[in-house]
C-alpha cells in the first residue's frame, strides 16, 4: 500500500482475457497520492514563538496535532489518529487538525477491498473534511480532499461542484491535483472527452503518475488503446518508487495490452502487478490472469468502452 504520496515463467500460453477497469483499482490509485497531498499542504508543524498560553485549549490542540504528524510520518497511523482526534477535541476550529484527521481516516480505506469494514470509515473522513472547510473556507487542500472523498463515495455531481472552483484558482500551488480529481469525476460521470481534457491539464506536473494512470483508463474507456498504453507507460516509468510500484497501473496496462493482442507483454505486466503485492486484491486478480487455463486472448471491453 502507498501510505499517506503519489505506482515467473509459464510454459503454456495463459488465458489473458482483458477484464473491465475495476473501481477498486481506481480507488487504490486515487489514494496513492494521499501522502504527497499531506506533505505539500499547509498542515505544517505549528510551533510558534508567540500565541496562546501553554495551557490554553488552542495550544494543547497544536501540541496534539504536532504529535499526530510525528506518529503518522513514522508509520503509526493509529496513534496518529488518536492524537489528531484529541487535537480537534481541544480546539474544533483547528482546520489543520480537522484536515489531517480526515486524511488519516481516509488512509485506512486504502487497506480495504471495499469501502466497508471496521477500519475504513469514509463517512468520518467526509465529516472532518467538511468541518475543516467550514472552519476555513479558503482551505484549498481541504476542498480538494473533500472532492476526492466524494468521488470515492460516488457522489459525483457534488464532487464536480466542489472541485471545479479549484481548477480556476491560479493561486493554488497544487492545481494539478484539483485537475486530476475533477477530470476523474468527469470520467466516472461518463464525460470522457471532458475528463480527458482535464486530466491532460493535470499533467502540467509531469511526475503526477496518478494523473497519467487516470488518463490511460479514460483513453481505454474511449477505445483509444494506443493512447491508453502510452499514458499507462508514463505512469509506471515516472522516477519514483511509489509510481513504479503502482499496482493498478500495471494491471491496467496489462489489460490494455491484452486487448491489443500483445499476450507476452500483457503477461509481463500481470506478473509485475502480482509481484508488487501478491496478497492484495489486485495482486490476486493479476495472479488469476496468469494462472488460468490455456486459451486464446479474448478482450472484453469495460462498461462504456466502444470497440
């Protein structure tokens, strides 16, 4: 799993029937860039030379928030969440703590095959993101995060309304993330041409591998397999370990190559997908594509793809 960033020999010809683009694959790729979002947002450490008194709720909130950040970036998300929630309890107007709490809740959803389960509390992530934006209406990263959560919840019309202002905000230093989420919401809403245009805008940041991945899936849905493969290849060749291990992108490129009749290349991508995380849902899916009975490649289009 990409925590809160952004990507065998077989004697017989395996069955490499291309499968529809998975919503689960898309969700894991969407969550892949969550680390980068947190690292670049305005949620910096809050140590100050002046401000509230040491015992004030505001100062205690800032202290808990700093502790939460420290735990999180050491890989201890549960302790981070505990302290982030305490930060909000001390000061429910602390927009940074509200945002960070939302992001931590969302990070647990990347561990799940579905958005259900004990650890994935997407409704809590949405609630804290809304509270962060209410506390600080100009908090651009909170708006972008809320838009991403709404996409994951399939609340696409509201997601588009939430994200569109960010795409016009030239002061937003992470505008490529807004274009990436807005374009993805367009694609999932069925507006392939609009989504492709928006996702191209997101690639003003050329290292945005999730943008390349989403653009590849959009091209696949439109039936442009050559363009899809090119974009997916860009996603997995960005010089970043996270991008090069983006399991969803390897699976998507394998699927596209299978549709194009390039069985050997598809097998290589499915193998890479499997080897990244064999026990993940995608890893098991890719293994299944490699271990089926010998058969001719038969490409099935995902919903909305015209061949």
